[in-house]
């Protein structure tokens, strides 16, 4: 089941599918003392602790941008993405409560306001997953004016694990196969009906990830349709529903989806 402590973001675009909060930044009474600053690709990182041991992770984030360009034809980020790293949870809670007092606390938070993307988190054992997940959101929304909620989260779930684990090593895989054994399947249509994050539980996150995996590693027609769907969004063309577009290209879509995972192995 996903860690809901980090499954929330704020977007400044107009899609009704995004969870919205009244975002109003307020001055911090005690601004953090930033000790280290780094730049990696579009990411401008600031931390209240030395970041030397995190250099390999930051290099991963730069590679993530290239991977999104390669697999999804997402355009390169033209503006910086600010990443703020706090040394502990207490100071992280403090800065978020002052900057965004009306937003429920989350361990990692992606915010887009006025065209500027920011990620806030703190040093903890799940930091690599948190950063890859939230920075995927940031990179997607830098290129696209909207992304359907289920697809946005499914892509972030896919890219949150290290690159060499994305095809075969995601923790969702084992639970997904148990779902299939029990006859449990979530169609894209059911995911498309999720209007906010409260309507997405662990099963919805798992199947959002699964449909992304199917589109990236299954039939070539599915991958192409995903790329074309995102391209239409980027160009301002009405994209329609991805479920309808996929069924037009793959008439036995759900059977192929199930069969993809039954036969998927190294």
C-alpha cells in the first residue's frame, strides 16, 4: 500500500482532476539556515545539512529528466525546480505549517504556484523514493498543463524506484499478482473516475502503476498511444479519455493487460 504521507501535491493549473487547496504562503518567523546548495539538471537543491553523501541520488534525478524525455517525449524543463531538504521532521513540519498552513502535513510535498515548482521534504530513510516520486510530478507538470490524476500518480509510482528496478523490481508487482489470483482488476475507466486523492486507495495506486507498466512494457501500440495522449495535452488538443483511445488500438485491452503480467518475468 502506498505511503499516503507523501501522496499529495498542489498544482497551479486548471484541471479539475487535481486535488486543490487554498495555497497562501506566509512569511516564516524563523527561516531555515541553509547550509548547502547544489544544482543538478533543472533541480536547485538547498539543505539545512551537508548533502555530499546524497550526490548519487541527485545524479539520479538528472537522469530521471532524460528518462521522461525518452519514454514519454516530455520536453526538457526550462525553469528551475526548487528542492528544499530539512534535516529532521520537526523542522520540516514547522516550515510547511508556516508556508502552507491550510495544507495537511505530508512527509514530502510538491507545490506549483505561479509557474514555479518546489519540493519540500526532509532527511529520512525513504528520501530517495520521496524525491523521485515528487520530482516526477514536477517534471511532468513543467511540460504539461494537466495530467489526469490516476496517470500522474501511476507515472510517479513507476519512476519512484531506482532505474534498474522499474521493469521488474517494483514492490507493487507481488501484490498485483495476488489481486489477479483473487479476480481483482481495476480498469482504466475506474481509475479515470477518481476525481481526488481521497478516492484513490492502495489498490487504485497499484493499478495506476500497473497500467503505466503495461503501456511502457506491453504492446507497442499502447506505448505509442500514451505518448500521443500526452502530446495532445501538451499541444492543447482535446485528448479525450485514454481508456477509449487504448481500446480503439487494442480491442481486447483488459485481457492483454492481465496477460502482460501473467507472462512478465526476467
